[in-house]
């Protein structure tokens, strides 16, 4: 039993030649930092608009697109983008109301997951490529992938800045925003496109099954400890950055996929923030 525990610990945390490994994955660390920041920022609006379920729905179609591209020998990132944007546009166009949106997502999720599994079952290549689409493969990020991730992230950040004020207004009070002349339909579709782009690059890094760890959990944690329109985005980006980069630095010491480390750090941050919020409430009483 003790030997088994020692082996398990060695698989999770073994920091032999750690400095050399860090030098080899500098692209991955940069990618994680960028994704953590962008995911944390857009996650604030995901939480404000009650769209955590939508993130998961988009990720399933993104997974299907990436798996289809893998089967056809096409660019996996392109396939992922096509799947994400298709899902985002469908959800944005057909799910104006929360109930309708959840219904559409509930239909798309099993379809996307089933289609992706079919494509992977037909794919004759390495099983590592299949597994990476589900759980991420950030350790293998190369220069072209990093460039694509940075370009898409810049597009998302610029897009968010351009619609920041009307998007914030529409997210917090959509009825009043519509009465004041905010083009809610246009803003919603624009946000869905930006969310689709973010999910697509996130699937390449952390995998379709665990994308919520970077696009929802950091923002949920930030909203637990602050309500400031400035501090919430800042804290969310910080939590996303720590989760993504910390996950890589820990994963380098073991032989396990990157995803468990990122999701664990993200969950611990959320748990700490939740405990702090409970303590603050009890103190005020």
C-alpha cells in the first residue's frame, strides 16, 4: 500500500530535471498565461449573463469540429474554430431567452459529443491525439499554434473593449438596456462570437471536457469576493492566470495530463474565495 502511494505521488509530483523541462515548454507557459487572462476576462460576462452552460455546449461542438479535422487530416485549430463559431451563432440566434437558450444547448451538447466520439473512433492515428482533444495538450504547443492563440486572443480582447459598456449594461439589466436603445441582439451575437473564439482556443489547451475551469471558475471566484466593476475582472484574470500557469508548472513535475492540475488550482481558488465571502458575511452580521 505504501509503495503504491509512493508511486502515485511520484507520478503526480516528480521534479527531476525540472529546470530543463521549463525551458522546453516556454511556448506553453506563454499560451497558458494568455489563455488564463482572456478566459478570466470573458468569464466575467459569462457569469453575469448566466451562460456557464453555453460554454460547455460550445465546447462540445468545438470538440466535434476538431475531431472532424483530425480525421480528415485538416488543421485541428481551424476545425475547432468552425465548430465553436457554428455553436455560438446557433445559440445566439435561437436562444434569445434563457429557457430557449438552455434547450438549444441541451440539444447541441450530446450531438456534438456524439459526433466527436464518432470521428475519433474512425481516426486511425495515435491515441494521444484523441485524448488531447478531451483533456488538452498544452505541453506540445508550437510556434504556429502560439501565434494563432495570441492573434485570436487579441481579437477577443479588442472586441470586448469595443462593446464593453453596452455589454456590461445589457448583462446586468437587459430590460433597461433595451429601453435605453442598446442594440441587445447585436451585442448578444457579438459576445457569442467572441465566446466561441475563446472556447475554440481553450479546447486546444485544456480540452473540451474541462474548459469551464478557465472560462467560468475564475470569474465565479472573483464574484464571491468583490462586486466592483473594476476589481472583478482584474481578480478573474489573475485567478485564471494563476490556474493556467500554475497547472503547467505542476504538471511538468509529473507524468499526468495538464488538466487535473489546472482544474484543481482553479477549484481551490474558488473554494478559498467562497470561504472568505462566508466569513465576511458572518462578520457583518
